[in-house]
């Protein structure tokens, strides 16, 4: 079942075609990541899907609704989605618990605030004022506010900026559990390891156009990319790119009696693939 359907989406700011004909199809229960450099058009696209920006052209359906809809239907729409924006929530004179309790009341299916506090790892800070939280803790509260309404669809715009490594891992586990419960998630991130860990599919976007949609494992022909075998010989690092790394290692085993010095076998990371895709698209645009 399709949760987001986008055809030929366009949005310009003056002469700047921020979104220049984007097609997207995201199914229920999927974690979908939008990847792209600064200014690629990710936030513009996502905010159109959230109903925060109007579009210049194209067809958009989110949970079967056009997000530009107004009135009562807009409220119903908002009740079914969760949003974590790029900017953090305002500092306030309410505590974490009071804030989440307050917002929970806005939704038809508001979640238990205590459960959400625990899920985002803020139990020790539940009684503290928001303005006393650190940047990363504030971000966790943003995520808590995004999920407090039991959303069917959750938008996460660079959700883990400012998180320490432990908090990122905890967040990934939280997102995984939301997906397991059937929540569809649209994520933008600059962390390629985050996209790899979370996303079922990724779209690479640059200059308002989608370059490719694929699984993280298959993006840019990654699954068939050559492996890099590196080792040291006479104090100098050697390197061979090969489709058969095992054969290369077997040859080296014969060549060296005992341990092969500084042996490593690696494949292109998602970041390697992403960077070369963006670079090629920049070259084509010049
Ligand atoms: P980042 O990774 O930096 O968040 P992004 O991919 O989310 O980037 P957008 O914020 O969608 O990029 O911006 C796409 C383009 O549209 C950029 O060139 C930006 O300058 C322009 N743009 C975005 N919002 C506006 C606006 N309100 N007015 C004018 N131009 C805008």
C-alpha cells in the first residue's frame, strides 16, 4: 500500500528550481531516506509533503490526502502524521513531562508521555525545564514530540544532529521499533551510516532532481562493485581492485609464509557511492 505518491513535483524560488520534477513512491511500513548535499531540495520536498509549503506543480498524495488541503481535513491529516523538523523546539518554561503531556492531548491517539520519555531516553530529565536541556537532549525531545501522536507516517529531518554516538544507536533502535509497529518513515540525513543502518530504500537528490532510488546495498551498482585488497610488501602499501578478493588473498597466502602484513579487504561504502554519484551529477550540470 502506497503512503506517499509524488509525480512531477516542482517548486521554484525565483529563478531557482529547488525541486525540478520529483517522483516518489513510498509504501506502508517502509523507512525511506532522502540523501543529498546542502541545498539539494530535500527540505523543500519534505515540507511540501507535510503541508507546510505549497507546490508549483505536480501531484502529491500523502496518506491518500493532498497535503495542501485546508480546514477540517487538514486537522485530520495532521493528526495522522508526526514531524521532527530540522530546527530544535523552542526553549520553554515547561518540563519535558509537561510538554509531552500537553502535546499528547492534541492527538486522537496520543501516546502515554511516560512511555515516550523512556523511549527517547529522557527519563532522568523528565522533571527538568526544557531550557535546561543540552542540545542533544533537546533533539531527543523533538523526536518524542514527533511520535507522541502515534503517527502513521513520521517525517524526520536530520533527526540525530547533535546526538552522541550512544544516543544515535538508541535512536536507531527506537526507529526500528516504530517501523516494526507499521509506521512509515521518511528520513533526511547527512549521515550515510544512519541511512545504511535504517533505510529500506534511499533516494539521492541533487539540484532538485532524483538521481537514483535503490536499496542502500544496491545504490549506484554497489552490490557489483569491485573489492579493494590492500597489504604491505617491502614496507610499501599495495592495492588491487578485484571481483574475486578470495582468489587474491589465496595468492597472497602462497606468497607470504605466515601473516600477510596489514591485510585488509574492503568494499565501497554507501558514502563512497553517494559522493561519486553527486560528483558525476555536478559534472553533468556544468
Ligand atoms: P540542507 O541539506 O542544507 O538542509 P536541502 O536539500 O534541504 O538542504 P532545501 O532547503 O530544500 O535544501 O533548499 C533547496 C534550494 O531552495 C536551495 O537552493 C535553497 O537556497 C532554496 N530555498 C529553500 N527555501 C527557500 C525559501 N524559503 N526562499 C528562497 N529559496 C529557498
